[in-house]
C-alpha cells in the first residue's frame, strides 16, 4: 500500500497527488490530509475513480484508506 502525504498542501494539490498515484494503477493507497476540504475533495475524487474510502481521524487530520472496487 502506497502512502500519499498531502498534509500542508492546499487544494487542489491533495487531489492531484492522489490522482498521480491512482494513475499508476495502484489498487490500495493511504492518503494523509490535514483539512476537511482536502478530506472531502480526495474522497469525492476517489469514489468517482471507483475506490472505496474509509477515513480515520488522527492527531494531524485524517487518514484515508482507498481500495479499488
């Protein structure tokens, strides 16, 4: 599972970084985000790309686990 750390990046950069990994045909990845906007935007993009999204609140923000459906 590849980890994509987008903490500290402003939108739309978290979505762009997530898309780069998804485009490599990765089927499972973890995306680290630190804002609610990034969490919502990455989740929305991942679902549109046919990934399930599971989020966990952490001390720094959220950890999003993406799995290809």
